[in-house]
């Protein structure tokens, strides 16, 4: 795997990715795009639809990944559901928009991103890491887990991919700041 993100001029960042890296990244980001989808049907109220407010009846996600991507804002279930009703549609829109930026700009070779694109990549990488980390039940001891894991372990590639995504995200943060 190549190097991470590098800072450039005018707030731009760049990275060089090979065909395999781009294929992995695009596949994972496309899965997030499918997962966050538009969510439950919107409200029937035209004003609520215009304001991006969700359906009157919302439920917390049962999928652990969606619960991690869209956590409850309040311990009180009623308050959490009301908050979710007003915020989740726009959060989903933002996650889809970030994923689409990555899918549009992730190509083999040198990738140059402006500050807005880089920030979208940062959020999308975070979403992919949260999703993969939740599925893998990653703990703070992830590096020790990988070291102890046999390459024959069916989870090995996923853990190594998680580690690579962590490196990409870290290098992007460092390049931006």
C-alpha cells in the first residue's frame, strides 16, 4: 500500500492509490451509500417535507452499524426519537453526499482534493471505519488482535483493511491540519 495523504498548496491534499486500493475503497463506500439510503418514508406534511423533517413515526435502528452511524442523542427514548425525527434525514443526506464525493473522485493514480472534497473524504472514511469496526467488534486493542491473528483467519483481511482505513484517515487529518 502506498503512502497516505500529503498536504499541497491552497488547502489541497493529494494521495496516490493503486487499482486495488481504489477498488476496496469504492466498494466499502458504496456499501455505506446503500446502507444509509434515504431511510424511512418522509412525513406527509408538505411543510415538514420542505424542512427535511422525517416521518412522524420513527424508530431507532436495529442494525448495530446504523445505530453506530445514527446514535441516540438522548437517554430518554421519547426525546431521542423526537430528535431523530428532526435530524436523521439530513444526517443521511450528508452521509450520502460524502460517499458520492469519494465515489466520484477515487480513481487509480494521483488524486487531488480541494478542502471541501477532503472534508467529505474524511467524514466518509470515518463512516466506513465505524461500520467496519462495528461489524468486526473492533476494540482499542485492534493492533494486538491483528498481530495475534493468523493470515488464514477469515477475518484477517477485514482487520487489515480496517487498519489501512485508519491510516488513511489519520494521514488525511494530518494533511488538512
